[in-house]
């Protein structure tokens, strides 16, 4: 997919939820700032929390728009039960 097609796909995926996404980013920023205010140590909890939230929002948008984000990829070397990579 080229850059123009990617921008069009992004616009399609976020159609009707742009303000919701803007609010989500504001909340994510507030979580990061709160983590920083907790003597910097809180950032170690805030950043992973925000990253997981971003991944969940992406997957939900991708699944709703039909871009395949709802699929979980197969990793054969991890599904064999072997702990080594």
C-alpha cells in the first residue's frame, strides 16, 4: 500500500470517531504526565499501560473497518511449546 492509499485507509478507519480518538489521546497524555509526577517511577507503569491501550484501540478500529487488524498472526516457532526463540 502506498502513502496515499494508507492515508485514505486511515481516514476511512477513523471516520466518525475522530473526536473520540482525540479524547483518547488527551487521556493518554494525562496518564503519562501523572506517571511523571509520581516521582518519575510512575512512568514505568504509565508507558506500558498507554501502549497496550493504543494497541487495543488500533485493533478495534482495524477490525471494525475491515482492514484485518482483528486477526492474530501465527508464529509457528512460538506455538510449538518451545520457550526458546
